[in-house]
């Protein structure tokens, strides 16, 4: 954008989209999927995805596996932001308790490194990826493969994690393009987390 | 114990009970109680207790508070073992999910420092402290005050955490006194966690 500043000099303000690494997590007490993408303006790039399998037995050692594995991923890639599914309707108290603990372990592994966390409902993720809130799981997997230009379809949990990361990349892009007045509807911590685009100025 | 070794020398094997610091945690998404005691043979000593209040709002920052505060307590006291209540029957899926996440955060803060975790049901804790599985909360609070020789009754959540720590101290003492054949009924990780009593040998 060309405009004159206070001293009458012509300045060009270039908006250079910063590269942001986004970590998506789909937690579970048996299997926790994770996926990393790089978002830069309109470009999305696949980095890594995987599934952390905890096996059976008592829950504390399984939570330790989730925590340490996610911590390792976080320390390797240093993601800028993390996105996770927000569960509102659990099937029953027992599975909710197990899922909750796995979710707590994953969130703590990320927040221990002071990385901001955003939450999305399953419908928000599907809407962002497939354009339909009640899309089938296979459709989400297919779209993840297409959007990230992958050769093979990732495993279910890893694909879900990548879908959450893609949903966040899409949402943060939209929110950054919104006027400040419109974005004031969003919570401050979410806005704070996604506003990191620096502007470089060149004076002629 | 006096006995002759292979070379015919008289040896005295003294069993010196080691001091163990036990951390008890009563997790909750709004309030998480913690209590630390020192167990040495039959002696129990109060060290510290408190309540971590997380306030309202989105859960991830609250989990971060639980994780960081417990981590601070763990790094300050370096407890040898941790005990936590095992929840089997949650009221509803929503509260189970919240409780699960708080529990996951607390467990991860402890297991990140490689401290073994033991789990006890509410009935086991009450049985160990009051001698009755369905004792009232006030009875547990009173017995915690008596057993640890405290001047004032601790707050409800902190008292519950101390009760869990006392239950673990009691259980580990009993299990150490059991014959190996009898203790083989207990899981290996629990036995491994509680067997830390060193024997010092003096040769005459």
C-alpha cells in the first residue's frame, strides 16, 4: 500500500505473512493423534503427523507417555500455536473421565512451553475442512489428503489432528482479515494468539 | 538381626526406615488440593498443604495453573511418591470431562519428574483414615488434624489431599511388612514404588 506519512514522505507498507507452525491434537486415552502444518498466507505445508499409542493398563503411565511424546514433538518443531478438539458431549462419565485425562496431558505438554491453545468443536472442524458440519470421517480424511497434497491418506487419528490444525489455520486467517470491530466478538486470548503477523516498512 | 555370614563373621543387619515425602492430590477443575507429609517408620509429619484455585473461564489456562503450581510444589519438596484419588463414578459426562482434565494435569506435573503415582478410591482413603468406608467428610478432616497433630483443621480440599497422602503412607507401610508371597497380589509398579527401604550392614 502506497501512502504519504506525516513528514510527506512516500512509504510502502508491505504485509509479509509470517510462517506459523500449527500443531493439531486429537487426544484419546488409547490413541492420541498429532499433526503439524506450516501456514504462510494462503499456503499450507504438511510437516509431520503421527499416532501415540499408550496400550492398556493403569492410566498414569499412559498419561506420562502422551505428555512426554507430545513434549518431544513440541520441542522438536517449536510450534507457534496449538489447536485441539473441544468435547461437549461425551458418551458416558467413564469414557469422559479417560478422555479428559488424555486431553489434560496433551494440553499441559503444550502449555508447559507457553504455546497458546485454541479449541474447536468437531462440527467447526468438519465445516472448515469439508464445508459441512456433519460430514463423514472418511470425507475429512480425503480432504486432509487433498488440502495438504499428500501421497497417502494418514491414519484416522493423525488425519483428525491434521484436520484440527487446518481448521485453526483457516480460522486464524479469516480472523486476521476481519475488521477489529468484527473480531472483538472473539475471546481476547484467541485473538492474541493468532495476531503475530509483522509489517515491514520501506521508505522511498 | 544377628546372624553369621558365609565367612563365619557375625553381622548385624539394621533395618533403618528411610524418610519418604509423600504428596497427596485431590484434583478438581476449580480447586485442586495438595498435601505433603513425611513418613518415617511409624512417624508421620506434616509438611505443607494448600489449595490451587483456578477461577472460571476457558479450561486450558486453568490446566496450566494446576500443572505449573503442582510442578513448583514438586520441585520445592522433591516428593518420593504421589497418591491421588481414583474416580470411578463421576456424576455426569460434563463434570467427568472437567475433572479428568484437572486430574491429567496434576498427574503429568508429577510424572514429568518421574515420581511414581498410586491411586486409591474414596472408600479406601476413608477406610484408612477413619476406619469406615462411608465416613463423613468432616470426620476425615478431623482425623487428618488429629493424625498430623495440627493446630487448625485444613481447608476441605487440602484436608482431602492430606488424607490421600496418609492413606498411601499407611498402605505402603502395611505392604512393606507383608511377606513377598502375599504382596505378589499387588501390581509390580505399586510395589516397585513403595520398596525403597535400604538396609545398612555393620560387620563386627
